[in-house]
C-alpha cells in the first residue's frame, strides 16, 4: 500500500493549494503589519487573484475523481490515520466547496468587502440607516448560500457549519440556555463601576514589549514565532514552523496593553505551531475549528493569564516594569481590577462574566435576521431592548450597539457563537488537564509552563484538522461540550473578586 499513485497525486495537488494559501496569508499579514497604506488597492487585487487560483484548483473535478478512487483505500485504513483523515476531511471540504456556484462565491466576496467599507463609514458616523441596505443584501446572499445545501434540522446549521463543521444549532442552544441565567446572576452579583487610577496610568510601549516577549517565550513560543505590532491583534501561520503573532501597545489603558493581547494570540500561535509536522502542506495543517482555536487563546489569556497563581508570579515583574503606574498598588487589588466585572457596552472590552451575554445577544438576533422574523429596520431597537434585559444597561447609540462589530458587515453570520463556545471549552480542557497535571497552579506560580504546554500539544494541537470539532473534543476530554466546568470556573473566579 506504500505506493498509491492516486494518493500521491492528491497530496501533490493539495500541497500546491496549501502553498498558494500560505502566500495569501503572507500577503494578508503584510497588509496589516508592514504595508504602506497606498498599497491597499493593488493588494486587494493580488489577494483576490490568489484566492481564485486556489479555489479553482480545489474545485477541479479531478480532485473529486481522486477522492472517489481513494475511498476503498481510506476504508481499509484506521479511521485516525493521517491518510484516512486527509481523504475524509478533503472529501467534506470538496463537497461543500463544489456545491456553491463560482458566480455566487465571487458575488459574496465582492459584496462582503464593499459592505465592510460601508460598515466602517456607518459606524464612524453612527448611521445605521446607511448600512441597512448592505445588511439586506448580505442576508439575501446568505439565503442563496443556504439554498446550496440540504436543509438541516435548523436553518442556522448551515451558517454555523462554516466555522464549526458538523456542530448543530440545537447543541449551541442547549449550552447557551444553561449558562445564560448563571451569567446574569453572576453579573448582578459582581458588576462594579469604579475605576482605579492605575487603569489609565502610563504604560510605556518599550516595557510592554519586553514583558510580552518574556511571556510568549515562557508559554513556549520558540524561534518559529515573531511578534509585531498592529491595530487589531491577530495570529496567522505560514507553516507549522513560521507563526506570526501580532499585538497592540495602548499606553494609557491597562486593559489595552500588549500583555493580554499577546497571551491571547500566543494561545492561537501555540496551537498552529503544535500541529503534527506530518500534516504540513495539507488542508489538515491548522487548528480544528474557530471554537477550538478560541478555546486555546482564552485558555492562555484567561484561565492561565488572569488566574491568581499567574499574577503571584508575574505581578512583581509588572510592578518593576511600570513603577510610575503600579508603585504602592497591592497585588490583590491589581488582580481584582484585571478581572473586574463591568456592564460594558462593547463586546471586545467585556470581562469573562459578561462576555457570554454579549454573544448570546448576537446569536439570538442573527437567527431572527436570517429567518426574516426580525426586519433589518427593527434591529437597533431589538438590540437595545435585549441588551438591557441581558446585561442591565441602556444602549445610547448604534455605534456602541448593533454597529460595533465587523462580522455582519463582512457577511460572517454563524461566527459569533464560536467565541463563547471557546470559553466554555477552555474550562473543560483545563479541568481535564488538571487530572494529569495536578500541580499546574503551583507550576504557573513559578512561571513554569512546559508541562501545561506539552500536555495541550500532545492531546490537542498535534491533531490539527484531522477530526471534526466534536470528535476532537471527545478525544481530548472524553465527551461532548459540557458547560458545567465553565460555570464552576466562573463561580470560583467571582468568589475571588469579593473585596477582603
Ligand atoms: Zn482569538
């Protein structure tokens, strides 16, 4: 079986597509990190050319023929072998990609980029009316996209599937119905609105950078990583040996310093870096799904990076890096502030307790928009009403309301729930890790992360995209998504926030 000519042919084709996609990623990273602004118009064309070449190569009927021919071979192999997984996952990706007419894909790509521009202007001017026609057109295109697939049990399934393959809306609803009342109760218990002076003190960029590099190295980022500044931090990788983290250096906002965004992006980066090298240049050489990816950024940023043990280790370093801001501020006061629960209007500023409520709001509203039950004209009012019910504060305008996120402008319906599922899954994976690494907290307190990183790499990162999200989670924790470890984690967190 070592010589399988069809498999060699499939692998060669997929490797070339992966190369084109890596080149796209390089151009995308450069655009957001290095490129002079006048380069934008040409860069958009370059990216679009590479995208259409990669897409055309992938939907080639010859790939379908090879997949058909390889089916008996795949069935003869263990389900979890690299070859069987490659054939199975490529089959699924190919079936999905070939169902959507090229004309519709192109129309969606063009519309999403123009609608994003319209959203930028609408948000800046707090002008929902100017964005509404774009949202209408987005919903029409989403409906046409959905018609390309067999109707699932729930009309939202097809949108969710783009980000969480084979996860069902009913399962998301089950998890969100369980957590919503607890998050509301914890918000009422813990929300505060005082501001500490050190939250808006001066944190010089060069010191932030030193600490961020120290942190990413301590977490396990080796010489395959780079860290560069950008406006909205992200992580990308061009292979498992070349991972790019980005961060931002707000100098007058503790929460906007690079410390937290670096820990978050390092989590994404360690996942990409830890994928088995045997999967390189295949469609399996990335993290499994958006939710699993987010579970790792949140695990490193929140479960570890906002824990009492972490700050017992890191606060003295922080204090000596920023003496002007932090001299005389006791560690426990600092800890309570970086974990403070606030009824903030903006999702990306939200703390761990209210974050899920921001997502539940979007999950509910986008289903109603897609089904037509909520006319786009009524979105701002529906947002305001539900926001106040869930989080308990009025929304003063659309800029801080339904216009705050890029997702609906960019056509990304079905994306929001993955952020919160990431939070839920991060606590579940952490609880499982503690069974094997029972002294993880003492290790964190010493600044030792190797055992934690190794466990995550060997149990999760190494798998790449070989399995569906549900199968992957089953392999890591032995069961489906379970909100209980997350709720226990949040309750314990809130208990540590009570003033002494
Ligand atoms: Zn993230």
